[in-house]
């Protein structure tokens, strides 16, 4: 089991009160390797030196955008990145995920919620469970699987050459599968990844969204060939139709 005291967390925010509050709550939750930075430049240097497991990243920083910084951080490791920001529109959320973010928490937030979400991320570090942290994360880009294409940067789903409307959560779930083709994810893992530990819903929420994805990408949703059910384990996106 992963020991919380071994988890390195970097807090990147230019508001000292928020940094202090998060440090206090995280220490009480058992996290002791805490680091902080207030600018993009400081954060990049910190990640190079420390290689944190988790980065709490504000989108608006004095010397640049946390969104742009997110993609740069991926060049120096594969930390779980949780955005902390006052920006909360669907477009902002899509951009955050497109740039490589793993979760999104809007200000003002309950620091206990942040700690809970971090603990949920740690569960994905356990070696006995197939998780995102065990699979190399691809760069943001375009994912092609036979009859459909997902453009991550544009937040667009294209099926047989036609742009198809796709609600934000449906897109996030499909994008998650596209990034890790062939990997089986349980309903719990998918729910935590897309909706977060404090989301309003349950396993049935995932099943409904799986059905909606199939209705959009499958030629016969009742007999799927792309997004497959792995009985007793979960779901996976077939690698058979993946195009490079």
C-alpha cells in the first residue's frame, strides 16, 4: 500500500492564504512532503527538482497560464494534476483536461474536499489495481479509431467525417478511453476520473454515459465493437481500430 507520508505534493498558487490553508489541511491528513511555488517559472523548477506525485495547480498565475504550464510539466514526469481555479465554464474544464489535467476544483473550495480527492488519486497508485498512473500518458492530440475521431485540443468528436455534438462529461469519458486504448477500467475508476470523488451520482451514471458514447460512435450500439464490456471487470476501448 502506498504510504501517504511518501507522497510528494506541490501547491502552485500565488495566494499565500490558500497555500497556507492547503498545507495545514494536508498535514493533518497525513501528508508531510509539501512544496509550493507562486509562479510558472518557480513551479517548473520545482517539478524538475522534486518530481512530485501530485500537483495542485492554479490556472491564473502572475507570469503565465497554468494551462500552458500543465503541458510543460508533463515533460518532466507524470504527476496527477488537479486544477484549482475560479474559472468554471464547460470550455475552461475542457481546456484543462485537453492540456493534461486530471481533475478540476473551482474556487472557493473546501480544503477537506481537496484532501479527499488527493486520497482518491493515491488509490490509483496502488500496484494491484490497473490505473492511469501505471500507463504512459499520451500527449494531447487527435485520436482516431475507425469510424470516429476525437480532437482533444478542440473538444470535438467527429464520426464518419461529421462533427457530432457531445456533452462535456460524455466527451471527458470518451477522451479518457482514447488515451488508454485496451486498458480495462472499472465503473468506480471511471467515475472517480471523470466526476471526482464528490460527484453526484453512482455506477449507474457511468453506465448511462457508456450507452451515450456507444450511441454516438458505434454503427450498432446494441452490439458494440469499439467500446467493449469486459464482464466482471469494466469497460475498455478496443485497440483493434486504433489508427496511428
